[in-house]
């Protein structure tokens, strides 16, 4: 019980700090309202239809971009990783494109798609795709060479080897890539809404900031943080369920 409650102690300490700091004069309460004012603004947001619409817009953009990135990353990763010549030919391209910050593509996204949801989707897919692709490529190359040769000696075709040999080895890597991509996709979703003006929580944060509604701005930021926490919990739980057969998760469950 103590081990489970210990993480909450840090959260409670941070909440206490947010409540006390504005009264110390270190930071003006105009720019950092005490926690009770942020909580009051959050309660008011829950009663606004515009808030729930913005939340749904953010979730829609985030999940759509994540789904596209995961699907493309898995397919491209398995295909490229399964063909050594193709992987060697694309390695330099991947290493060149992967480090490019997605926010640097904002002018291009706006130029191509304006301020609509598609512009933010472009950023989300681009940033998340590399998280999945790199993990899948590592998983494909981690296949045991002895097992690969044995499968060939038994006459298994390429598709059969992918189904029974490559995919079970790659799945733990792919799941890790999805978990990483989920966090990156959420960050880029809110960033696109803030900078581009795509409908969602990010746009609401920008409007609250420009209108001087500081407590409301912080309340919306708290909501984005809660969405991230829920996403992390859900992806980790899904990871445990999908990989229940994996020795590492069996040991964790036994412990």
C-alpha cells in the first residue's frame, strides 16, 4: 500500500507548491494563480460545451494521426527490414529525415493545407511514424539467424516466416514504438492546435492566454496533462495484455 501511495505524495507536494508559491511573491499571482483558482476554472470548463467539443477535437486528431502512423510504421518497417538490400538502400534516408523536428514543418503544413485539421495531422503522423518505424526495424533485425535458417530449411515461404517468426519477435518492439508514438502524437497535436490554430485544446489554451484568462489557461493545460497520463496508463496496460506471453512480462507478473 505504501509503495502504491508513494507516487501520490509527490503529486500532493507539487499541488501544495502551486498553492503556496503565488502567496510568497516569488511569482505574481497574476501569472501563476493559486491552485484553488485553477481548480475553480477547471470546474467551470467542465460546464462549457465548447470545452468538450475542443477535447473531442483533440482526441480525434490525436488518435487519427496515431493510427495512421502506427499502420504505416509497422508495414514499412516489416517490408524494409525483411529485405536487407532495401534496408541498406534506405538507411541513410531514414537517418536524414528522422531527426528533422516536426515543428519545422509547420510552415509547409500551413502552406499545403491551411489551418485545418489536416495540417496538424501531417505533423502528428510525421513525428509518430519514426517512433514506430525505428522500433519495428530493430525488431525485424533481432530475429534469431538460426531460427530463420531453420524456417527456410523447412520450406516456409516469406509470408509464413513473417507470420510465425518475424512478427512474434518484432511485436514487443512494435508495442514499445506505439507507446512512444502515443506520447509524441499528443504533444504534436496540442502544438499544432496552439501554433496553427486547429480546433482543439491547444487552440483554447491560446485563446485563453490572449484573452487574459490565466486561470482558465492553466486549467486547460492541466487537462492536456491528464490526457497524457491516461494515455500512458492505457498503453502500458495494453502492452501487458498484448505481451502476456512474453517471458519478460511473465517474470514481472510473477514478481
